[in-house]
C-alpha cells in the first residue's frame, strides 16, 4: 500500500511558505509606497511653510510725485516691510505690474536694483534699504520708486492698481486714485 500523507503535508508547507513570501513582498511594497508618500508630503509641507513665510507688506502711505513739466504724476514711491519672513525676499526677482483703465504694463527692474537715485522712466528700483543687499530679511524695510513713462503718467482722478509679485510667496496689490488737484507730493494710497 502506498502512503501519500507525508507528501500532502509537505505540499501544504510549501504552499504556506509561498503565501508567506508573497505576503512579505507585498507588505514591503506597501511600506515603501508609504515611506515615499510621507517624504512627498513632508516636502510639500516644507514648501508651503517656505512660501507662506516669505511675505511682505506695504508700510505707510504710497506717494505720487508730480512731474513739473506735464503736471501729472510720474513717480510712485512706496515702502515695503518684511515683518516675519523666514526666507528673505529676493528683490532682484520681484516683478511690478501697473494697471490702469486702458493698460496693463510690467515695469522693468533697474540694474542694479539698489540705487541712490530715481530710476529712468519705465523702470523701478530700491532707493533706500536698511541693509545694503538685494534681499529683504525679517524686520527690514525698503523704499521702492516706480518711474513712469510719459504715456503711463497718472492724471487727476485716474484710478490705478499696482501688483508687487515676488518670486516666492504671496503677491501684494494696492489700488489707488489720483486726487483732483495734483501737488508736488500726493498721497495715493
């Protein structure tokens, strides 16, 4: 008489071992995917913290300076401050957009961005800063002057909007209106 019980037990043990090996490979793959998603989530969180902490704000009033020839406003002067930024704001990579009723214009950045004099028409520059670097760190402030070309000059009662767009972090917008009577120095915002 031939007995096959031992072979059946051996076959069952082999099948059990195969299931254990497959389950361990499957769990390794699941754990690897979990670690990958945790790392991805961590990098997204760090990026969000970096962007949200790279902020600045308008400090004080925004002034419009009168062009003595045309009688319109040809320069806009404003101060920005970085109250609590973890990552310094790079002023070399900031863009400024001027919007009027009929136009949207990107104002060019002067080179170098830090200057002791007003920029040429159609350009903007930083004329005063706490530190002599082109980045705005926590607690620092900077004064920006936007010099407008003749066709972009602001006339009395004209509405405008200026967007300050940093390379990292949230943008800042300000809307203003030119007063009826333009003086040498006017508060626009």
